[in-house]
């Protein structure tokens, strides 16, 4: 498995954090975690893009909750199928995903209701920047490209086509038109 890559998007004149994505590639498959607003709620889930780097059709699996050991659904092809507790992940991938997600969150994100994030919450408030449920650490915001209405950061090794694939299928408000 490769090193984790990150993608974050923030709208300073909108809801704030619109997506945070951590990606791991292992052979033809892509694994990861995403978070962001969805219809007025904050959602996060682990995912798998099976056969992404292969000539086969890519299947999109995601957890129902924010736990790699939660129930999974096959969300694409178009008809969603509940898998229940039967994870599509190969042996050992769940633990690697969990570790990578923990490191990603610790490096990049703050949560408004976390007492350890008080300084970041105050920083956002003082600058009148939006911070809903979660946000990007204030010391990481300068890493985002501010050339657009949506500020973004992508790890140099990240294949942005993965993010485009996810945006067509995930439930986040930060999505592409189908």
C-alpha cells in the first residue's frame, strides 16, 4: 500500500469545510475516508473503489457510519446494496485504513466541539471564517490554493481523478452533477 494522500476543500464564503479525503492505493484498488456536510448534517465514511486501476467496472463501497467495522453498502453500480457487517476489504486493510485516517485527522482537522480545538475555533471566529462541525487546522489553511471560490489542497501524489470519481458517488454536498 502506498503512502496516504489528502484532498481538502474549503469555501470561506460558504459552509467552510466542504470535504476532507484521505486516500490509499493498493494495486488496482483505492481505499480511504471522506468527511463533509451532506444535507445539513456532517457525515464521514470509509470507502473502497474496487478495480479502480483495472479494465473492470469500478465498484464503490462505503461504510454507513464512521467506523471501518460498521456496516458497508455497495453504493455503485447505481443500485445500493446493503452488505451488513460483511466488509469488502481484504484482510488487514481495515487496520491500515484506521491508522491512516487517525493520522490524517490529527494532521489536518479540528472539531468545533473538541476542547483541544479551542485555539483553532477562536482563530476562525476572530477572522469571521466559517467553522461548522469540523474545519481545517488554522496552521494548515495556508497550504490551500485560494485562486477559486473553493480553496483546495491536494497531495502531490494524489490522482485527482479519484476525487472526481468519488464526487460522482458520495453523499456529500460537494459533488459533481451526475
